[in-house]
C-alpha cells in the first residue's frame, strides 16, 4: 500500500482498533457478570446487575456501526486528525456511558447526550466533505483547506460538556 494513502488512514485505523478492544472489554463484563450470577454457563437473564451490564453493552453495540461509518467518512472526506480526535473522545464518552449505566440509569444520561453530539459532529464533517467533492466537480472550487481549518478549530470544542 502506498505510504501516502496509508498515512491518511492510520489514525482512523488506530481509533477503530481501540474501539474493538473496548467492545471486547464490554463483552467480557457481560460474560463475567453472567457467570458470577449463574455459575459456569452464560445466560441472558439474571440479576439486576447483569441486566444493567447486558443492556449497556447492547446499547453500545447498537450505536457502533453508525460510529464507524461517520468516523471513516469524516476522516477520509474531511479531516483525518479532527475525525480521529472526535473518535477518541467518543470512545471515552462511550466508556463513561457504560460505567454510568452500571450505577443508576441517570448517571448514563450525560454520556449518552455527549455521544450524540460527537456523532452529529462527525456526520456534519462527512456532509461537508461530500459537498466539497461535488463543488470541485461542478464549479472547480476546492474548499478542502477551509473545511479542514474549521473542523480542526471546532473539534477541541467537543471537550466542553
């Protein structure tokens, strides 16, 4: 693979692999909670602690494909650095959501809302990249540098709760 092409996707690949490790951690927590309640077998029903862990894991798994799509689209079409930064923040927020869900359900709400905001940011980056692509084709105007500057400037604002 060409080093230039590889360089433009390496951060996205790292964030994707970290997210895979996080998914494995969540699955391990579900398995551990199930086995601690039911003995050696994995069951889908159990204690309230198991139900919370299972539901939190399921909610994270439901949002995972959307996260991967907007992460890669934003990174490839707009700005790799800003998308990777937002992706890492999303993984941190998803961890906060998961741990918050294990306590009271209201503790997971800030992580959920923050995660939605990051997904929206990545989606808007993707749309901006697509619009720029068509502006280049139709009008010959390339706004890629402007879009990268804006997204790189705005991405640290994602840290504000």
